[in-house]
C-alpha cells in the first residue's frame, strides 16, 4: 500500500524518447516554429499531440513558447533547464542552444527558412549525416572567413566520393555585388579547406529572376546552384517545397 501511495505522489518527470527527440530538435534549431517540430518529430500525428507536448514541456520549464506577434505561430526555444536535462541524457552541450530572448523580428524569416531547409533535409530518403546550421558553425568555426546558413555532408560510400554542401538562404537583403557574391567566394575557400577529398558545392535559395541569373553566371571554383526560395517558406508548405527542390 505504501509503495502505491509513494508512486502516486512522485512527480512524473521521466521523458519519453519522442519528448527527448523533440527537445533536442528545438535546441539544435536555436528557435523553431511549432509547425517545424510537427513536421520533423510528430509527422504522422495530429496537431493536438504536438500542442500537448508544448504545454507539457513548457510547464516543466524545458522550453519557452511565445506567439509570433502575440497571435501568430508558436515560436519555441530551449531553456537552460531543458538543455541541462538533455546534457544529462548524453546529448552534446555544444550542439544545443538555449537563447534567453526570442529571435529579433527582423531575423525571424531567415531563421525559419534555415530550419525549414533543415527539416526538409532530415526528411530525405538518404539524409545527410551532418546538418550544421549557422549558429552551431559560428560556435565551432568562429575564425572562419564566411559561415554558411547550413553546412551538410553525405559521406563517401560504395566507391563514390562524399558530398559537402554549403546552403544559403538569400532573402535579397544583402547587396549582390558588394556583399553576397564575395561571401560565396569566401565560402568556396572554406569548402576547399574542409572537403577532405569529397565533392563540394554551394546551393543558394534566392528570390528574384535577376539574382538567380547572376548566380547562374557567377564563376567560382566549386559547383554553384541557384534555386528559387519557396514562397511559402515559414510554413509546412515551405518545408515540402524545399523537399521537392532537393529531390530534383
């Protein structure tokens, strides 16, 4: 009788495997939209299952959830407590982020687009073994001349060389000739330094026919591909559009 009473009064803080996966996804994404968490971890489940996780994790102090503009999508980020919990479970601390404040509004679209692409890559039939977003690379490669929005790698296998890709989300905010194209040149140097015999390339998801045309004709010493940035970026449709582009 005593044992059953004791069990009833102990807080239920043990995390399910899926909850751990969800917290790690949030922590690696710096700040993610709830729709991204749904697509990446709760793909086949109803939205209310994701919402219950968000409420549960928020109540336990593992995540912070805020509405975009007070009424929009849920923006999720890991808390210090959530990071400590994951580190105790064996997840590397250096790959987890627990920002004290939400991403500035001017940077939300860019952060969402990076995480849309991250989710799309995770969902490929043959996903990369390495998917490193800019915030992680800035921590690891602080002295690099340029940091891509995403660095992804497929290892060598079955007689084929591996593939290293730098992915850029170009919202058109940077001057093309003065800022963005020189950055691509610096990214080429980074790729050549770390490719280690693998094939290397850059994919730029950009807006506007003129910018895409400039990318198509720009001479760099690695493969450079310009693709249209999905207009629905910042939604589940945007993730699916990224997936379709990656499969072409």
